[in-house]
C-alpha cells in the first residue's frame, strides 16, 4: 500500500483514489501499447529510408506534426508546450533508431 493510501484509511477518499489510480493504470497500459505500435511503424520507416538513401530525420515533416499536435492539444485542454516536448522526446528516440538502422545497412 502506498503512503497516501495508508494515510487515508478506510474512507470515501481512499475509494476515490483507488478508482482513479485504476484508471491511470489502464491509461498507462494503453500508452505503452500505442507507443509500441508507433515504434513498429517508425522502425519500418527507418528500413525504408536506409534502403532508399534517405536521411534519418525529416525536419519538414516534424514541423507539420508539431503544429498539428499543438492544435490538437489546445483543443483537448492539454498544454501545447507539453505536447510538443513529448513529441520531440519520442521523435529523438526514433531518429536514434533510424541512425542505427542506417549504420547497420552500411550507409
Ligand atoms: C518516422 C519518420 O522519421 C522521423 C521521425 C518522426 C516521427 O517519429 O514521427 C518524424 C519525422 C522524422 O524525423 C518519418 O520521417 O516519417
């Protein structure tokens, strides 16, 4: 049991906290599965780029994605700066994978 759960004891607040945490756990699981699917796609893009002599990063594509995500975030009441940072974090990792795929292919 976590410190917060311990402190709340048997109470309506504890029930609410547990229900909210159960939803958070479901959302985290969904995020992991969605990210895994995204990385499956980006790995294939990496192979496609390496076999067609294309660079790992595509800044023009990223610019469009950032604009789109910032708009979506704003509409969803999510901080657009956070959405941009989150996308950049993922894209940085994708580019690292693409560089590794290109190096493996001898590019
Ligand atoms: C996946 C690609 O490669 C890189 C990673 C991107 C991403 O993770 O969305 C976007 C642009 C590229 O810098 C791509 O070019 O589509």
